[in-house]
C-alpha cells in the first residue's frame, strides 16, 4: 500500500492505494480516502492516523507523517519527547546520486525528453535507474521503495508526487528518438568528467523472454536463455575499454545476430562519432559484415565465424604447428596478412582433445543404436523400408553425425551397412582452431588474442544486467514500456560501471558487488524531538566504519568533507 495525491480544482487530494494484478493488468484499489492535507487540523490528523494504524502496515504511518512534514504541518506538543520516526536507506543511493550529478544526468534527460505535467522526467529517470542498482522492483512497487529511501532528500521530490502513473508516463517518453541523443550527451559527459577517450567498443547481443504473448515486440527466435518455447526480444549492448556502457539497441526476438551489426555500427559512427576499434564475437562476424566494415574503413577485431578448413589459411601459413608462437598455456598461433586484414590462427591442444572426445562419443552412440536397429531388421521387427529409413534418419540427426556416417541399404530386404565417411577421418585435422581477424596490423599474435579476450567485460555486463539489474524478467508488456524499461536497465548499468571504474582507478581490492553491499549498511535515522512548543527533526547517519569511509572518499560522497546529513527544524 502507498499514499498518492491527485490534483483537482487547484488542490491535491490524497488516498491510500493498493495495487493488484487482474488478467495481466494492474488494477488500483482505493483502501482509504485521506482528502486534503494542506488544511489539516489536529483532531482530523489523529483520526486519520488511527485509521491508517487499523490497516496494519506500520510503515504506512511513518510515510504519512513524513508527508505531513514535507507539507509543513505544525505538530503541537506540550511535553518533551524523542522518537525514531524512520530509518532511511542512504549509502547506495547517495553514491549513485553523486554519479548522476557528475555526468549531469537529470539535465541531459530533461533537455532531450518530452515536457509535460508532473515531476521532471530527469528526476524520475534517476530514481528508476538508482532503484535498478539497489532493489529492482516492478513499476507498481517503485513508489513504495522510493518513499523510505534518502532520494526524496537528494532530489527534493515528495513521495506523494512520485506515483505509479508517473513511472509509466516516463517509460512512454523513453523512446529511441529521445534516448539516443540522451546517451550521446551522457557518454560525452562521462569522457569529459573522467578524462579519457574511447579506444575500443565491445559489442554483444543477448535476449530476454516473456511469459505470455502480449508484447508485440516479443517474437520466437534463437534463445540465449535456452527457452525456445517463449517469445523474446533481442538487445545489443556496447561498452568501452573501461567497461562503461555507451549505448544499446532493442529488436524483436527473431532478429539474427548477423543483421544486427550494421545498425549498431551506423549509430556509433553517425550519432556518437566514435571510430574506435569494434570488437565482436563470431555471431556477428560474417564475411558480409567484414566487407561492410572494410567499406566504411572501420577498425575491428573479431572472432571469425568461418571454419578453418574453408579459409585455406593453414595451407597459406605453410608452417608446422611446432614453429608457431606460444600465446598461452597449451595455445600456439600463426598469422598472415591479406590486404587490410590480419588473420591470426590459434590452435588449442585441450580444446582439440575435448572436441575429439565429444565427436567420438556421438559417433559411437549412433553406431550402437544403428547396430540395434540392424538386429531388429534381422528379427523381422521392421516392416518396411520407409520405417527403416525413418529410424536411421532420426538416429543420425539426434546425434548430429550425418556427415560422419554413411548408411547404405541392401538391394534385397531391409538390411543396411554403416561406414565412417572421409569427413570423419579429416575432422581431427581441423579441430581446436580459432580464427581472429583484425585491422590492427601492428599487433602481435599474442596481443591480438589477449585483446580479444578482454571483451569478457561486455559478457559480464550482460550477466549483471540480467541477474542484478532486472533486465529479466520483464514486468511490462507494451512496446513503448519494454523499450523504456531496457533503457532504464542500460542507464542503471552505466551508473554502476562508473562506480566500478572509480574502484579500479583507486586500486581498491574490492568488487563493485562488495562495495554495494557495504554501502547498503549506511543508513539515515530520522529522530523527532519535541520540546515544549518546538519540534526538531534530525537525520543522522549510522554504521560509518573504516571500510565505509574509504568508499565515501572513493565515490566522492561528501560535501566540504561532510556527508549531506539533512536536518529540519520547525517551531509550533
């Protein structure tokens, strides 16, 4: 339950609402009518507090009193009292808010977003992105999370004005025609504030599926979540060499990897004006995409999708593996240059052995099942050639050995013979190879391999987005809300990646996950002191230890060497 205010004829009227889901739609139920609070007298206040207490949610009473403080209500008291009214989450919110201030997030969002009534879009978006990093929740639950946090003090936005409908309206505004210019300006600010240039762009794709079929964006396609039975969307994420998110793109779930590179590259070149090296995996690295990047004079480093046999690179290298350069434990490499491309061929002994064993296992299992089928034929259990051929085809397909085993039927009866093909005997010759292609001709074989493998930061980014920041599962269904939700998740990761960059620059041996858990312990306690005709409302911080002080310094959370401890003073 939460308190919401609705303007009408120049005044604001408040109610207690409860949200519930009905037929995949969120329905708001009015639990208690509070009415106007700007002209509240003491008897009416006591009456409302008793009614709120009867609802059985203690936090709701604290939110009601905090709302009255915000509206300037004068609490009468003839007796000196001291009470702890509320404990606010403080540390993570402050660290993330500081990043938002440094990159001028709210002003950038407001500058490129749609203007309308209600709270500023920039402040609403900041709340949503910070929530993704703290306690990701649905749009319906977001106002309840916001009220007891410290964000109302930082953003000067009353919890009564931050409602479920404000959140949904913000998602409607966060569409590509507005969010791309936002991301361009935000990334420019990141580079300017933290004083570095973009040298590298890691590009990768992921998918997230939906329960149900209401979302028009969701289509069936190749599922990276191994849920091919669910419609999904496809999202591309791009991070720079420091792991900071640059931008993202959203497509329907049937979008192929190969068709996704061109629009991403065009956006990076035309909107962001970035000519840094593109680093992509084999899903995007088709020959057609390489030719496209060559025409655009792009710099790139890719793991080639093509198999080693078809490239003729081994024949062109014409050097035994014993003479190749060592690039890692059990790995050797050799390279050649063709035009503006440098091809680096890597052979991994352990990968070759694993592939060999896996292939042999599949072939042996298939041969075993074919032998049983042959015995069934001899016993007369197979009644037709059609039945026999159907069983053979199923065995070959299920074990993926059609190119390794040749099955030929006898002219008389339903018998057949099985033999291994030429492809089987040649397979070992081409196992364990991986091909990298780059335009950076001055890089050695080892530098190419090491540079490509640092792209695991974009894979880590995707895992963080899905497992920590709530990219999956999706709680919204309309096309506009899905696109807006993905933008909020991407923005949340950008804030988180900046904090992670600060940790690395400080040489602090701490992961961003550990830092966020530590900051979670920092709380603000609201203490109300009533002395005669005066009421003092103080907010003080607790749980500041040495580890916390280190993070406070690293994340620049102080003002004039003091934390922003909000304090209010009222006289009645």
